[in-house]
């Protein structure tokens, strides 16, 4: 696996900003890491993976509507986190979050401690048949935590993609190192009065197309109610085209409700 530090070093070398056989100094590494974190965050959900949808967990500081969300902690004991969800934590107690048991390559998960009280109410995130950061589970216990993970099917692991540290493994496969190295070099070069040559531009375009092809987004759009077939009975009329998709078992399962599968 490629290290974040290697991506940064190669980006500086690509523009001939540091001599061969040397590494960027501390200030250059800090600069490169800042830009690289921005590039990764802007790529995930655009070139790679689906956008995230917010999902509330906990009721702290939620005043209206009364009792919303209409479950305590998490929806029920058999619920798991759907794909491509950002969990908004407003906790009054500790919870366990079980990730999707069959995530797509490039699926995403994020968690934000909105109420700033994770040290009081830690959250255990379980891989649920997959690894997360190399372990079967992790504990979030830092107030104000704001992290994102990206699922690597080739590793069977949820990898931290934000925020990245200089010593972290890079979250994407090494197949796409060129895309991120060149993207970072393109951000760094203007500060050093350097320009990208045509050969590098060709490699950048090729690698970007490969990244999009690997993590092609499939964004589900709800159909207009008039295009749905009529309900079988008047009693279940409300269930058609509602947010839970009760009559689509695949969609229901992906939303973390196996009881309706």
C-alpha cells in the first residue's frame, strides 16, 4: 500500500521541486498534506463514490418536532447503517453502529459529533463482516469527531479518508496513485512557477477516467408517483413511492431494514 507521505513526495518530484533521492522538508509536507486532504475530499462523492445522506442518531438538542427522530439511539436492534450515510450524532447515551454487511466497492460512511459529547457517550463502529481501519471495530470517543471512511472491496476494509495524516496509508488502491500525485502536483506547481508537460497531462486524464470507471456512481432517483403501478389494495396505498420503498426488497435492505426484506 502507498503511504500518504509517498504521494506527497512523488508530487514534489513530478514538478522537480525537490531533488531526486530527497524528501520534502517539514513545511513542504505540511503544505502538501493540506492540499492532498482537499483533493481527496473533493474526489470522493464526485469522481469516486456516491454523495452522502445525513442520518440522525440521538435526540440531544433537537427541540422540534417533538420526539424526532422517532426512535431512541438507533432505529431498532437489528438495524445497520445504510450505504453512503453521514451519521449526525446528538447523543444522550452510547450506541453501537453496525456498518452495511455487503457494501459496494467505494461505499462511504461518515460520522459527525454534532453535540460535541463523544467523550461522555462513546460510539462503537463495527465492521459487521468487514474491517474498519484494520480492526473488526473502532471506538469514537473524541469530542467534535468528524471523520469519513471509504470502502475498499479489494481489502474488505473501510479505510479512513478524512482527515489523513502524513503517516497514514493512502485510502485508494495504488492503481490510482498517478491521479492523486498529478492532482497534487498541479496544485503545487504554480507556487513554484512550474507547468505540467503534455505527457503528464495524458497520464492524468487516463488515470482519472479509470478512477471514475472503477467507482461509477449509481444515484437512485425516485420515480414520479404517476408512473408507479396502482397498489394492490387501498390499505397499502400509502406504501407506494414512500421513503422506505417497502415494495422494493433490494432498496429496503440497502436502507438498513432487513425486517422488510
